[in-house]
C-alpha cells in the first residue's frame, strides 16, 4: 500500500468516524484494494484473471510505492484491445458486501498515469460474466482521455459507466452479485498512436449520503408556486411552436410557468430561408418566426433565438447549390445578417452555430458548412452575427457537452478561440439526458468548464428520457421518480452557477406527448415536466425543490 495515499485516506476517513452518527455525514467504506505490491494482487480482495506477469512493472515513483501496472501500445498492431484481450482483468470477490447497494453510492477509485503518452484513451470496464466480450454478459464501460502524464487519483461513480456494447444504451441495473471483473486498458481506435496507461491502488468505495439529499418524492408543490417564481435569478424557458402559442390551453401554461421561450423549429434556417432569386438574394418567409417573436413581445417574455446555423436544418437550395464556395459563404453571411438585424432588440440571444463538434472526438463535425466555408466557418458565422447586432448575446450550443470529454475538449477549444476575439458570450448545454445518466458529479464537472471561463450558461433543451432502451410501455413509478431526481440534480447544478453567469434553463417542450423524443428514437417516452393532460409531474416537483 502506498504510504502517501494511505495518509490521504486517513484524512478522509477520520472526520467521517467523528460524524458517524450524524445523518449528514458522508461515510465511506473502502474495499477491494489492489495495490500491486506483494506479488501484485491481494488474494483476499482481488484475484488475477489472465496473465498479469507480462505487465507487472516495478518502479519507484514520487507518488507511488514499489509497483504499479503498465499497459503500453505503440500502434504497431490494430489488435491493441488490451482491455479485452491481454488479460489485465481482476475478479472481484466480496460480492456480498455490494448486494443491495445502488450504483449512485459505489465508486471505482484508482491512481492513473499515462507514462509519457499524453492523449491516451483509457477504458475501464465492469463485467458480469466470464467472457472477454459480449457473450451473455453485460459490460459497463467508462472511457476518458488522460492528457497530462502525472499520477492522479480518479474517483468514478458507477452511475457514469455506460453500457459498452450498444449505442446510446446505459444499462443501469448493475447486479452486484454478478459483477465479477474490472478490466482496464487502452482504446486504440481513438487517440494517438502511442498509448500508455499505468494504474495502481484500484479500489471500490461505497459512500453513503451521496445522492441528492434534498429531493423528497412526496412533496406536493402548491399551485401558486411556478417554475418562474421558484427560479429567482435566471430565466426558465420552454420550446414552443407557432400553433401552440396560439392555442390557449398551451399559451396559458407558457405564460404562467415560464418567462423565456425558444422556437423549437420556427427560427431555424429551413423555416425561414425559402429560396434564392436570380441575383442570389434569399427569399424569406417570416410567418413562423414572426409568430414566435410576437408572442414573446406581447407577453413580456425573453426570447432565445435558435439556431442560425445547424447541419440538420439546411434548405434544399443550399444542399443543391452549384455556385462557388465564396458565393455560398456570401449567402450564409446574407442570411445571418438579415435575420439578426430583423430581430434586433427582440431576440435577446442567438445560438449562432449548433452542434459543430462530432461525437466522441475533438474534431469538427462533417457538414456542408465545413465543406463550403472551411475549418473556421464557426468563427465566420459568429463574426456575421456580431456585426449585425453588437448587443445580442451569442451562444455556441451542443449536446453531449454534459458528459462527452472528447467533445468538451473540441468545443471548448473552439469556444476559447471565439472568446479571445470577443465573438461569444455564452455556451448552451442542450441537456438531452437519460433518467440515470449522466451523474450529478459529471454534470457539475461539465458546467465548471464554462464557469471557469466566465461564460454565460444556458441549459438549453432539457428533457430526460425515461425509456432510452425501449424496455417499458408506460411510465413506471420507479422511472418517474428517477427522472424527478435527475431533474433535481440538473437544476441544483444550474442553480449553483455564480449569479452573473446564469442565463436560462430551458425545457425542450411542455408536455410528454408532444416531445420530439418519441418520434426521433422510436420508443414511447415521457421526457418532460408535464403529462399529456397538462398536469405537473414529479419532475416538476424535482425542478422546484432544487430551487428551495
Ligand atoms: C428538434 C425538434 O425538437 C424537432 O421537432 C425537429 O424535428 C428536429 O429538431 N438539438 C437541437 C434542436 O438543437 O434544434 C433539436 O430540435 C433537438 C436536438
């Protein structure tokens, strides 16, 4: 056992002993320690699985004791799946102790380094079966990039592990009586050609009182408390469309509960940009967008403009445009300038570019804009917007910023560049989440990226899937409560942002039966704060409770 870490642990543990009888104390129980000394594996806690001898390295290190484990890959073979093939896996033994624990309370803690290979993509997998991959077993995976090669202690909440085989799935019924192995390795499909991961002192830690303390399942929110009155220092927004702002059943709830709106589709390029005349002047249709702008104006609501440039909303005439790149760029300039000028003083903020970074990478997403306007197209768009109206607030908006560390890196590089040129005011985290993903800790880390940079923050499209895998046919009480708790976490994180950086928290639609989630993903879902009958759900209560 590493002496220094031992000391650190003593510091963590002693106060919790003092507070052992207080319900607010955070106690932790550490077990399954592997420090790789004394032959590597402590038989009473872990047992080896596969050929560990190959990888054991003995070395002294300022932060470590005698031994740690190192895996290296130098790009010579694309069969570098050390995770699943080299046998660096450990079987967990004291399963009984984990029985009955929820994943919110269990953490994997370990020391990691990247041994001179910055950018190493590290995979950690929990497995519930005997095979290396995928056969009748569940693999929960956590991936991160280790950029600076120094030892650091990571603590990962099991709630942040995603289901490894199957896109977008986050299987979160980890059966602790079955979880048998932890696999640690490198992902050669991503990251640089040379990758190294060194690790030591792997522990499983059970903490008590880590979950949202404040959310109370049975609290009934009085009728007179509304979302906008509960939020004292930021706007609460809702995505709307022209038909619904005209329908009184909807509009009465919009004006009662919210003080900001975003057009769900009506202010996107496809809704406004209807063609090009022979002089390459854009033909506009303002009916949809004006309806939204008028509604905001007539009801004294804040209006967030969404979105000037988005790869999913490109008019056909641009998709099929035969002119030069310079002509294409001039048309985009014409579009942004005209729209932003038209709504000067009426639109408070714009998403200038939406979703420019590709998933799980730091790279720009392939799109017509990238192809036609070049790698600095985002900057060009922000310049057009700034020039058209130097008062309106300009945002970069994206999904996955809440948890995708690669995308975060790419996006904030882009944002930093814009900020250096004073072209951007804020960042929108879309917040299309699942009832069990990501964890509050991950949301907090993500939010801090914008707080640290002094940017305005918009949680811009909040909805929380209750059926991401399509395994239920109705909203079960368990999912309903889990969703409410997740809303509570999201709103708590938002509310903790320094006041001057809070902008708005916007939900992506009013009621469950109108959400884009079901048509988009093909499963029935209940992702919003109101049910099909305009009734406030538990999720509504979670929202308000987080503000009390
Ligand atoms: C969605 C709308 O909700 C749908 O009605 C439409 O068919 C597609 O777009 N990210 C965004 C939003 O920035 O504009 C998207 O809205 C949802 C994902």
